[in-house]
């Protein structure tokens, strides 16, 4: 064990790794270059598997397969009902492999096995079924055209979609993008993050078993600057759906602009405020704020990283928040008593520790945590800073780790102003018993999702995405279908008509 699980022996539980090659046109293949790269187990830093390393040449092959499947294959042409049936079968297969898939993401990304089984994999299954239900309900409108014409719109699949995703939720990210794209009749080339390529390859295998035709889903693991850039700058990719950092979102949009002006949707960073008012149930507020920042070790774009507490309950909140953080158990993600596993890799581990040093040197007060939680693996203690000022780096940058910044406010107006004092706008949390306060703040915060007296309450039907530099375009909900559909207006001349 890593030595920080207080007693319980963690199962080694590294799952058998079956798929490590690129998946192109329905086959697992080596990279043309023959190169491979390592993916590591963040619990130990040891190599978990060597995976085929796709680059531009392999992306070209994958795009060609996706193009052929789109132009000539059955998938875009079959009825929505048929697509729906196959997608439901795909969902059933994912569900049947829940245990194994949760273990795969657990070992590859350091995610809690238990939560993988009850959240990540079931949510992905639900997402697939939600969009399977949409596949036979895609239709346009009859237009009110003046003159002797009739008009209607057709919703047509966008074409070949490039999907570039991060490592924090390898499974959810895959299905957030792939499910609506499939429902729309698109074909996809997915580049999973280099840190966590394993589950995406498994999904490609299950998709084939479910009857998704060859070329419809292609998966090319590899690095951002090579495989990722080849997708975003490809002349034959119609759209890119991206989740990741704001910095790389900008690079992708530039590449799209310079190449073929493909459409782009970007779900980027966040620095989401959690706003707690005097009338809140304080224990509930402490629990929610702890969850909001320490869930998935803070590696979540909607992490509630800035906690604003009204002055009347501030001192009590601080005391309880520190106790709650100290009670949040860091340990092997395969141990059911752990609340939080290791950061995904050494780069993130060092990055988070550097931010903690920044916090200290900028004059914030470190209340708890602030250090590695083990001498092995990438574990970091749940960390809380207070006396944080809006202009400090730790209050402005997305840390992507278990670091809470606590701040005090007096009035509702001040809370709104401070909450909006960020370049990001992904999510916000509000804890209050007042309906008026909840309504006022919900409507004033510039963020794509607002959670009132809850946090992380995701649902496939709730559109999710950013304001400001958190990006644009929506995942989830019927709104996400728009990213994968073209709208065509068809206008037909009419003979004389009484209407
Ligand atoms: P994070 O900081 O969370 O690792 P990134 O934005 O760096 O997020 O990475 C998210 C995804 O974008 C990964 O799949 C990564 O490989 C990919 N990526 C990184 N750089 C580029 C790039 N220049 N072009 C295209 N994709 C990239």
C-alpha cells in the first residue's frame, strides 16, 4: 500500500489490460511508426502499459476511415431507430463490463474504484441511452416563407468529428462527446489523453461488438502536439469537440481557423465559486464545499475552488471545514475507505504543489494540508488556504488539485461581484435557505451551470458548458445535438396557391 490508508490493505487490483493498439476502421493496429508510449499507474508511478503512439500518419488513416464510413457507410443512412438500437446495445455492453472498466480508469487515472462503479460508468451508460433515445427524434422545422415558396429545414449529420479529451474523467468525456455524435449519424476520431488512453480503446472494442460499423468510431491514442494537432488542423475533419485547458482550447481554435474553418466546441477550465450564506445549514455547507473541491482530488473542471462564506458564519465554517478536510482520507483508490486517490501524474502533482507554494508566498494562510500525503505515488493532502485575496494567483488560476481558497463576504451584492471576479464561467454553487437570494445569485453569476443547495448534480438532460474563458458549446441535453448537426434550408417554388 502507499502507507496513507490508515490500516486497510489496498488490493493491488491492476486489471488485465487487453487493448493497447490504435483502433482504426474496426481493427486494432500498431502505429505506422511502430512507436509506443507508457501510461503509468499514479499510485506508484510504475508503468501500467505501453500503448501504440498515434501521430499525423495514423490520424490521416483514421480520418480516411471515418470519411469513408460517413460518405459511403450505413451509419449515417440507417434509420434513427436502428442507430438507437445499436447504441442501446453498446450501452448494455458497457454496463456489463462496469467492474472491469472502473478498475481500468482507477489504475490509469487514480480514480476511486467504488465511484467508478457507481458514478463514472453508470453515468456513461445513461448518457449513451439518453442519446440513443434522441437518435430517432432529429427533425427540422417547416418555415414560414413569404411569397410563392415553401420552406423546411433538414438536420443533417455534421460529418467526421474529432474528439479530443482530457484524463480526469476518461469514460465520461468519451461518452459526453461520442454519444450525441453517434445519435446524429456522425463518424468520429477520438484522441484520448496520453495519461489515460486505456478505457477509450476498450469502448472501441465494445462498440464493434454492439454492431457499430467499422470506421464509425476510431480511437488514436497519442500526444497533443502530434496526434491532437493533426486532428484539429486536419482538412477533412468537419468539427472538433474538445475538453481540456483554456490554453490548449485556444491552440485548437487557431488550428481550426488556419486549416478548414471546422466548427469547434470548447469545454475549458474553471474557477468555480461556492457561495455560502449566513442562513445556510452549516454542516451541509461544509460537506458540500468539501465535496466540491476534493472530489476526484480536485481534478474536475467544475471544482468549487473558491469558497465564499458570509461573515456571520465564517469563523465556525472555517473551523469545521478544516476538520472536514482532515477527515477526508487520502489513500489507494482501490481501497473502499479512501475518499481521494493520487493526482494523475507527476506533472500535475508538481504543478499543484507549486501552486501551494505560490499561495504561501503570496501571503495566504495555510490552514491545513499543503504537502504530499505519501512518499510514494502522487498523493497530496486536502489543502485549505484562508486570507485569500481575489488578485492572488491561487484565486485566479485553475489549480486542478485539492486546494480550497476560503474568502469572506458581507452582502449578497459583494458575493456576486466576487464570484464573477474571474476569467472563467463554468459553474457556481449557492448554499442558502432564502429563495430570493438563491434566485438573485443564480441569475447574476456568469456561469453555465448553477447548483443551489447541491453540487455536481449532473444529468444527461442538463446542458453543460462555459461562459467567458470556460469555452462555448454545450455538452449534455438536446443542446449538445446542435454541435453534431448541420441545418439545411430547402426552399421550393410553389405553383399558385391559396395559402
Ligand atoms: P490538461 O491540462 O488537463 O492536461 P490539456 O488541455 O493539456 O489538458 O489536454 C487535453 C487534451 O488535449 C489531451 O488529449 C491532450 O493530449 C490534448 N492536446 C494537448 N495539446 C494539444 C494540441 N496542441 N493540439 C491538440 N490537442 C492537444
